[in-house]
C-alpha cells in the first residue's frame, strides 16, 4: 500500500506506521459490536493523516489501538517495521507513540502541579538529569506559549485551552515520533482552537512529528491534514491527499460529508460536490449491513451493493475508494454516469 512518496534518488519513503486488517470487536449484552473491521492505513514521516467519520465510525477505537490503549481483536500494527499490535508496549515504544486526548481536563492529574505533570515523562523515560528539570520545563512551557510561572499552578487554575497546551507539552516532552491527536480541539472555544492548531503545526515543522489526527470537523481537516482517510461503520471507505479529498471526492459517503460543510466564498461553493443526501441513520455496528455498509443510506445504491462488499481500488494520485462505482481495473461506473463532485 505504498502511497507513492519517493525520496530524492527515487527510493520510496517507508511509512512510520503500517496498519493492516485491523479489527476490534466488543462483546456486549446486545451482541458483538463490530467497532473496527479490516482497517488498513499508513502514516508517513512528518505528515498528518486525518481520520474522519461520524460518531460511531470507529475512528477513536482505531486511534486507541494504535496508541496501545486497546488491544486489537485481529490485524497488525507495524511501527518502523515491527508488529506491535499484540505486544506489551515497552517503555521506549510508549515514549515514541504519544496521544493527546480530547478533554484536557480529565487527561491531566488534578492533584499534580504543571511542573509535576511535565517532569513525569522526563523521569519515566530518563530524558534529562534531575538537576535540569527546571530548565527543561521552562523551555517546554515557552514552546507551548505558556508563562513559566504556570508551572506552580494546578490544572484547575488553567483554562481548557491552556490545559490542552500542557497536554501537548507533556506529549512533546517524551520526544515522540508519532502523536495521536484525538479530537484535540473539540472541547475548546474557537480562538483557542486556532491557537492550539497553529501550535501543533509549528511543533511538527520544528520536530518532524507525524500526526494521526482524529476529527469529525472537516474545516480542521482541510487546514491541517496532509492526507485524509474516511471511516464509515468501522471501515475505511476512501483515502486521498487533502486537496483531492475536497475537490474530487469519489465515495458517495465522502461526497455527502463534504457537501454539508459550510463555506465562506462563492469559489469554495462552486468546488463543492452537488448536495448528496443520504437516507436514514447510521446503522448499528452490532448488525452492520451486508455488502457495502453504506448501502442503506446511499443515494447511488445498485443491486450488487447489498450483496458484495466493495474492495479498495486505486484511482491514481494516491487516491483510493471502496465503492462499486469504481470496479477494480474497470471503467468507473460513477465516471460513466457523470458523477457529481468530479
Ligand atoms: Fe453506494 Fe454502492 Fe458505492 Fe456503497 S458500493 S457507496 S452503496 S454505490
């Protein structure tokens, strides 16, 4: 599943993270919840892969398995070439893959000062001598644009946005390679959202972090991600570079999501796909529909869609979709029919 990225000299760039056929099922009194079913994705060095989907699509479960907070039911998670899906996470691995949670209020220990919170990774991973903790914390706080005096405060004395900056500083303190961002701005007001997103972009430029960004906010995705993967009912249905994702979405579900995004200018409006209206609600993950899981809501459903699960098909320029409108190796039914959004 190379995404076609090449180094100078023509060698392909290996992904930092390769997820293949990842599955997570939960047994519940109502039946088995198919939270994640056969998800494959790559994250490349220094990029931001956005994972988008409605509530219940499985994006957070996928993120938690990658971060080591949930153990997969099946599939592989290769980090720098090594399968880490079923393994106990070593200290080194926990250092290299960090997560920033949606709610900074619950992710910071309320009984600890900011100084104690930020020195924890330094102590656990033995990154700097104890005598240099004060200087290191001061530097971290400066890097996330918080006054150094805040190191003596407790989380309850900070705003939600300031707490999220502390959570980002804590993740950064471990000197990670990959950071999972689980809806990092959804609990913040609009001005703090912009500040936190700019901060994350600056840190990525400076330190070369790879990000896996979980969000349901298409505007954040547009401004922040390098590539986008769309999840629906536990499966990835489309992946594309961010520009192609917004200008030429191929999967009817992606077209539905994008056509409902508010825009500011007439140019942006003109670029949007024709309004695609889905029918009904997202089905239960306990009994996912047969064939294409989107067929119960898809306005372009065909007979085959109810019976046969579509395969992910390469559409060129690192763009892929799983939909019977694009048969493997064949003429895209959607193109032949004059697909909206193209
Ligand atoms: Fe719609 Fe069929 Fe494509 Fe599923 S496979 S998105 S039902 S056209």
